[in-house]
């Protein structure tokens, strides 16, 4: 089996740019919402949850793009001589 094609890292990062900006804005909003003098303790858990959700989303997208690239490169009839012979035999039988 041939190796699945790689996905361009640039294409991948471009596809997530909007989500990255939203993530960063949400993180800053969490820190800004923390009371003065409690910036860390008042925002750390929210930021940790945002990071975990974003990390999961990024990984899911990376795997999905690799799957999509592999599916796009897959040729159902390439290298399948049995299928080709079966189709040819069926056409020959139908023509008789």
C-alpha cells in the first residue's frame, strides 16, 4: 500500500486561522474578566479548558485533513485486476 499523501502545514494552519483567533480572543477575555490581584487564580481554569478544547479541535482537524487527502488520492480501480476482469467478463456476457 502506498503512503497517504501529506497535507501542507501552511494549508492546515490557514484552515484554522479563524478558530485560532477566536481561541486567543477568548483566552484574553478570561484573563480580563478575572478580578484585579487574582488574574492567575481567577482565569487559569477557564484558560486551561479553552486550551484543552482547542488542542482537541486542532488534532481532530489534522487527522481529518490527512484522511481527506488519502481519500482524494485513492483510486478504487487502480491495481485491481480482478475487478477489471470481472467487469470485462460481465460486459462480454451481456453483449452475447
